[in-house]
């Protein structure tokens, strides 16, 4: 089960996400469902379009199935999902 504490160790595909802050200003406000994830990017379905957003240099807000919302720095998410599960994470 995905919770606020263990989100970086879980699969992100299928979650609703919003880009709160970005080094690339036009990305701010992008909101939609994560349809794919790579080592350094999230692919977000937004209004019928697929948008690719870098993880590094962004702050995201995730909407969890439990109804909770979680704000997270993209730096924590950099890395392949299967490798991120094994990493020892600093308190984010």
C-alpha cells in the first residue's frame, strides 16, 4: 500500500500528479495521470496529450488512492523504479 512515508519506494504509474515548481516555468501546473516512468523522467497524460517532465529540478504533488496528497522533491525520485526500491532514502 502506498503511503506518504513509503511513496518513493513504490510504483508511481497510475497516480495523479501535479507539477508545483519547475526549473522550466511552462511545466508548472501540468496535472494528470502518470502513464510511464523512466530513470529521470515522468510521462504524464494531461488533457489527452502525453507530456514528459524531468524529475530533477521539480517539485511534485502526488494524489494517493487513500485521498492523501504528498508534496515531494523530484530529486528523491531520480533513478529507475526497480533501483529506487533498493536505495536507502534520506528523510525527504
